[in-house]
């Protein structure tokens, strides 16, 4: 009897909280059906493979309004077939600005592209994308500032470095948007630093990023693009240069007891046209390059063209064909084609 009373009291409390706040639930289901022809450059040719999968970006969540000053949001995804927390934060509007606490997209998460295969969106292939992180963030109009947990990765392959790291300050991201009607400009900068133990010595691993983005839209025609430059930028944004879609490049490396900084460059450019409410076409290009202290450099490029076909409210398919070129021997070349299916509910 006592347990029943406790359960009823908990349900009553939840019902009272739900009544006090405005809850708006939503869900997105994304499926991929694709064929891939992946070959190793200067290596053996691969076979065409069919894949059918649930995107890890499928999600279910809710936006919660407690008052005009206080809101919240949560969102769960399907990473590797398991539920994972994508978003969980609250935000307070204190009049002069907004304070956000929790996990959300950080200010330099610029998603311009709709590249479909593997839900890539060119995010690691030239885009400025810092992903979702626990953070303390401030917003003042079109300016955003976030303090988040820094990455302490050294070496993209984990070899030669087995020392410890020490973090003293958080990673910092700053962003400003300038809206000029048909043209929007995005300005971004980020910085992080930590100490790495290399051959009994403490070495500073400093990462920074400078970025510029632009979006133009007029009468259904649109163009978008960004460019970034940085050092050890893999600790701040997603970077891939091996033609394998993996997010494991752009970090400092240790070679024969010497710490090598990694110079990083990337850009994307895309254009499209909304023919009508049913059809939109888009073509895009992405490029990334990394160079270790003037020694080894690596680069990658990708091309794609797709179409969004709206079949019903909340339901669309997106056919796409694309090519990913790792360029160097041992990297991958991947030609792919297929469909993304999406239902929003």
C-alpha cells in the first residue's frame, strides 16, 4: 500500500509539472537505401555493396515552454541502434540576453549542405561544424559565446603518443551573424588549449579556428558556402581527409618525441533551386586539407547532386549521387547513389 501511495504521489507531481509547462513533442524517422562502390587508391578495387539503415540522426524529443523567460528541450537519437542523448538543455531569457546550460549545438555548428549519404551534410568535408556539447552559453542578439569541454586528442591514429593530458581552461567559441536581407554572413572563431606529456616534457597543444560563411537566397535560387583556417582544428571541428567519412583528422601528432602542429584548411560551396513546393535540386562541393608542420599534407574532395521530393506533408525522399576522393595512395575513393527517406511527425 505504501508503494502505491508513493507511485500515485509521483504521478500527481509529474502531472502538475506537465500542466504548468507547455510541451510540444516531435519525432523524425530517417532511412537510407544506398549502393556504394568504394576502392582503395593504388590498391585493390572493391565491389558494389547495397546498404539499408536507420540514420543515427533519427530522433524523438520535445520543446518545453515553462514561461516567457524559461524554456527547455530534450532530444534522443538512435546512435548505433541505441538511444542516446542528443539535446538536453534549459535557457533563461534575462532581458539583455539569454543564458543556456546543458547539451546543445555549439555556435560554430553551421549546417548549410543537405548531402544525404550517411547524413554527412559535408560536415567533416569542409563545413564549419563543432557538433553538440555540454556548454554554458550566452546570446546577445546576433552574437553568441559558448564555453564547452575541450577535446584532448593527440594523433589521429593513436600511435607514438601514450602520455597524459591536462586541461585548465574550457574551449571557447564566438559567433556573429550579419543579416543583409538576401545575403547572410556568419563570422566565427574558436580556441582551446591543453598540455600533453611528451618524452617527460609538457607541451602546449593550442587549437584555433577562424571561419567565414555566407548564404544567398533570391526567388528560389540559393548559394551557400564557408571557408575556415586553423591549427589543430580537429580538436574543435569535424575533419576528414582520407576519403573514408571518418572524423579522425586535423589533430596534432607526436613523431619521434616531437610534437607537430597540424595546419588545417577547408571550404564548401553549394547551389540549388526550389522549382516548386514539390521539387528542390542541390549540388555541392567540399574540400579539406591538413599539413603537419610543413612535412606531410593530406587532402580530400567530395561532390554530390541531389533532389528533395515532397510526397506529402511531413514526408519526402531525397535521391542523391556523389563521389568522395581521398586523393593520396592508401586513401579511399567512393562512388555512391541511392535514396534517403524521411517522415516528420
